[in-house]
C-alpha cells in the first residue's frame, strides 16, 4: 500500500518584529486575535499539504473546539486577515476553493522544504499565489545547497575558490568526508564549507544584479488612489462619506509635508502609513465613546440631584420650615430650564423692581410664587 504524501513542516520560522498587518489584527481583536493567527499558521504548516489547509464549516468547528474559541470570533479574525492591505490570508482562494493560504505562507513553506532537501515538493497550480519564477529560483538555490563535494569534484567545470587562502583550501580538502552533508532531526541539511562559500558568492551576485530591496523610487499616490484605498479598508468601520473625509485628511497631511515621516525620512510604502492612520482614528473613536457615556451619566445624575433638592425645598416651604430667605437662588435657573417657571419679560422686570434691584431676592421670590401656585392647586409633587 502506497504511503500517503505528507508535505507538512515540523517547524516554521517567525520574525521577532511583527509586520504592520499582524499589528493591525492585534489592534482590532486583541491578543486573542493575535494568537488565532499564529494558531492558523501552525494549523496550515502542520497539515499534510503544508502550504494550505481545507477551510470549510467542518474544519472551522474542529479548529474552534481544539482552541476553545467561538466561531463568530474566528470568522471576524479571518475577515480582518483577508482585508485589502492586510492580506494575511487570500480571500479569493478562500471563497472559491474553501482553502486557507497566502503568498507569505507559500514562500515560507517552499523555502523550508527545499532547505530540508525535499526536492520534489511543489505548489499545485490551482492554489499558486506566488510567481512561477520565484518558485523556480527557490528550487534552484535549494539544489545548489544539496550539491555534495564529491559531485562538485566530478563536475566538468570544477568550482574555483580563488578568494580562499592556501591554509583554508587544505582544511577543506582534508575534511571533505567529515563535512559531507549531514541531516539533523528535522530532516534539514547542513552544507559543507565549500557550499557555504558558493552560496555566499551567489547571494552577492544576486544582490549586485537586483539592487537593494526597497530602494525603488517612491511616487506619491494620486487622490483617487488614496480615496479608493480608504473606502476598501474602512467599509467595516465608517460609511463611504466618512471614509472619504478621513482619506482627505490623510492625503492633505502627507502632501503638505512632502510624503515624509515625522523624522524627515522619505516614505516608501504609503499604504502602511494609511493603515496606521486608520488604526489610530478607530482607536480614538472607541476611546471617545466611554467619555461621552460618562458625561451623559454625570449630567443625568446632576439633574436627578437638582430635582431632589427642588422637591425637598418645596416640602419644607409647605410645612413652613423654609421661608423666602431659605430658598436656594439657583433653583430659579433649574426650574426655568425645566419649564416649571415661565415668566414674560414684564414679569421679570416687576419682580426685580419689587426686590429693589436685588437680583438674588427677585429669583427667590419667583420660586416662592411658583410654590404658592402649586400649593393652591393642591399639588404636593413638583415632578
């Protein structure tokens, strides 16, 4: 019986500094969302396919059960990972093939399997997201690593190491048998010193030919590019009008400073800056909501306290415990705001004349008159 093909990985490498897209997921969903992404990567690399995993309802439920999370939270995290500009996972492949994968996943998987000597591993064309040329380059570089010293010696054109000192050449020749390719427990190979020199020369050659990554000239984006990018990235946060307003602020800000950072360095990738801009705006809006709620709560508490004071003052006035002088003057403003006391301009002038120009006494008199009218009507409650 044929053995089932298994292209899974025993390990995968991870950078110590997270990219902006992973930081964005953490900002949206917290550390739980961050952990879900890493769990999904482990799930993909550990699957028999290595560079992808089936992702239907059955697999989702198993993943949730094994990791103790809710299906709604998992779907929210994956939707964020598939957003334009984030693209931790590819939304097209996910929707059409029900498969979870991405360019980054495929590049990392292909590099590791070739380093481990699995020369026949390839990505199925129906799931392929990276250019075929990149896949071939990785395979060719891996094949160079797997060349043994004996094969190099049998080659029609032997490798020349003109940069080696004579003592280094003797050391290499004297230890060919000892430094032949060794496999570690994970199935990876360790090239001998001659191979390391060969790879170093190839790397230097490629660098000189292709130039330094990221050194390309930056072209400022047009307004419609920025507006479209904000619309696609922010449809889960804001309506189109608000999204366009945010985009205009971003565009005007960086246009005014020549598309440079706060420290004066030139910006190479404006999309990353836009993501951080959006993230900060969303964070500010979320922080503003509790403050507004708190202000509303405080205002309601103040109104309740003033109503209680007004009722207590009215009760004391009915019992004769509180006279005109004991009425708080600020009750006048509160009862005016609550439309309990309604005075015409002439009435206000008359009250002020009766109080000999004493504004505080005039206000207290207005409140006392209101209490007297309530008493005549037989009311014992103001509110």
